[in-house]
C-alpha cells in the first residue's frame, strides 16, 4: 500500500490509474496530512465485497442503478405498493401474464 497526497494524485493520475488497472496496488490518499480515501483495483474491491457483488458487472449494474434518480424513485414507489399489499405473487403474475395476449 502506498501513501499519496491529493496534489500528487492530480499530477500523476494517469500513472496511478495504470498501476491500479495492472495490479493489486493500493493507495491511501491524504489531503492536508489527513487520510481521506483509498484507491484500489476494481476487481480486488469486488472480491473484498463478495457478499455484496457477484462480479465486476454486478458492481457496475448496482452503481448505475444507485446513481439513477428515476430508478430510485421507482424503487420507493414499489416499496410503498408492497407495504399497501398491492402486489402479485410470482405464480399469480405468471398466470396473469399467460392470460394476456401480446
């Protein structure tokens, strides 16, 4: 693990990103002598969070979903519908879809 200042990170960003992509280097970023974050290889991050993500693709899908305000609104609406009992079981949904002619 390497320590790097925020200023040096700005100046050396290309090199740091190459090192992250190519290996398992990790960097602790300091700003005004205070550690503010860690940079690490994405695959290593996903492995370290295997209980949350199946693979890098799953991580990226989650990132996109969590960053999409419309998707977040639809999740809140759906949770409200479920709380009010307005949902179908998987079996009832399959039956309802089978009855519809598309």
